[in-house]
C-alpha cells in the first residue's frame, strides 16, 4: 500500500486521514495544527498558519480513557486491515455501517471519489455524515456539505461511535478564522465549526454567525470561538456601532495569556477604534504588544499597524511613523505602509 508505520492521506484542503500501525486519526484544518489522542493522552494544539507558532494544551486523560474504551480493546492491526470486513462479517453487518467502513477504507487507499460514494450511503449515521460533509466541502459541493453536516448536528450524540468500534480515533483540527485554527473532538462543536466554514464559503454570513453564536453558548469562555466570532462580525458588518460594541464585550476581561488572546485583543482594538474610543484602542494595542514571546511576526505587525492608524487619528504623527517605519523595515509590502510613509 506504499506506507509502513505512518501515512497521511489528504482528503481535502486542510483535511487529512493520519494512519499508523498503532491507530489512526482524522485531522481537519490547515497544515501544522493538530489534536492528538493516543496511549500517552490527549494534546490540543492551536496555531497561526504560516508562522510556526503554536499554543499547546495537554488535556486530562481520564475522559480520554473512558471514551476510548472500545478502541483500546481492538488489536493493534494495521488500519487498512481493521477496515476490511470479511465475507461472513458482511452478512451480519448492516448496509449503512458496511458503506461507512468501505468509505473509510477507500480514504486509506487515497480514493477520495470512491470514498465519498460509499459515505453518501451512510450519511444517516453520524460518522458517515461527518466525513461525507467534509469530503463534499472539498469537491465544492457546498449544498451537499451543508446537508450532511446538518445531519451530523442532529445526531451529534452518536459521533465517534463507529470510529471507536473499528479502532480509529477521529479528531478534528479546523480553521475557524484566517489566522487561527481550533482543534477539537468529533462532536457538536466540531460539526458546527464545519457548518460555519460552509456558510462562509457561501457568503451566508448570518448563518455562519449563528453557528458560532451557538458554539459560544456551549462554551462561553472558549477564547478561540470568541476570536472567530469577533472576526466574522467585524468582517460581515464593518463599522456597525452595535457590532463593534458586541466585539468589545466579547473580549471583555481577557488577558494576554496566549497568542490567541493577543489576536482577540487586536479585534477588540479594531472595534474600539471604529467606535471612536481612540485612547482605549491605543492602550489595548500597547498592552498586547508588551508580550512578544511566542507571538508571530505577522501578528505583531498587525498590532503595530493598527496602533499606527490609531496614533494618526490621535494626531500623534511621530509615534505613528515610528510604528510604520518598523513595519516597513521588516515587510516593505505590508498593507499600505509604503504609501503612508510617502514612499510611493
């Protein structure tokens, strides 16, 4: 089959099936972000694509053990063998489950079109709808992707049942904004994030916002969801005063603990700027820039650029120019920095 102990099969842009002799995982999202479940426990990693910057959290293993009980009983056979049903077993296996297994096997073999054909026969199973939704998304079949993922939402309590039965751990790392990816289990949260992606590609902004709002209700303290919602709100309703006030409330009381928090502070400052609260915007950006360790250069430039805009509106031209010159020295083509410096 062309692989020994590890193979990563690309399913869609940012969607891969990772396989090894001891097990496998599904990864959804940009390169570099991952959520890992294995014998050594669970580790969630959140990153900013293209920067090499990651924020990693080790999660409790007690929940992992309880949820992976069925998988742990499966012998450590190669994944493709686990996904092959023998003749007599096929006689006893329901057709929809058989189609799901065949679809997963075709993913192992890299046959995406054939995999989707099988999975579409199993979309009334939560796991089948889940995989079919992301594969349809790759093919640009957005209406189908929406329908399949909506089915997975309705049956979210059954997500992961068949992954566990066949000894394959299913995990998700999904891009939720242009800057940030979130890594989660195959559950309601993951499917809603997938639906939000579908709606954004369809430019159905309010539907995407509704998905993120539901996620926020599920986890009011989830800073990644807050960030994705803040970005989408500002993009969908630029300059809207009520929206800007809402973004400020979303970011209320947060610190600067991780790069994700720093990015949320950036959007808070953008909202404050749009509200005309210039000194508050400046102070927010200055506080965000005090922590540079672990923050990507791209994120730091975005903070400096936004602060330069605020300085200009405050009439503090020298401070604005200092930030712009620093950006220009590092990235001359960034935004309209050259023009603001009078170099064009």
